[in-house]
C-alpha cells in the first residue's frame, strides 16, 4: 500500500459518504450557530480522535466500517475539509 493508494481510498470514501449523507462541503450549519465552519470541523475531529484512541486501546468497533484505519481515514478527510473551510475552497 502506498500514500497515494490511501489518498485514493480516502477520496472514494468521502464521495460515497457524500452520496449517502449529503455534501460534507456544506459549511453553513456551524455558521448558522455563529461558529466558524473550521471550528465545527475541529469539533468533529476531536470526536474522531477520541474514537481512534479507544480503538487503538483495543475497544472493539460496534459499527461496520468502524475499524481504526477507517476512523483515521475519516480524520484525514475532516482535516482536508477544515483546510478548505479556512482557505475558502469549501
């Protein structure tokens, strides 16, 4: 596996989740609450990081696609979304 393979996998997961849940590039909801979009994304990242730490410590995932590697890929995707929010590319 290579860095580029993981990036391709991340992009595929991101696209699939956008199809299932709607566009994750819609940054309006946090801003409706007076929270900058990138701050809202950072909150989501802390939740993912907490989950990653629990999985790394041996907690069994309770949902499909909940493995540590999947959670880390989600975390990376959130990081890209935060950069887009900060730089106005969202």
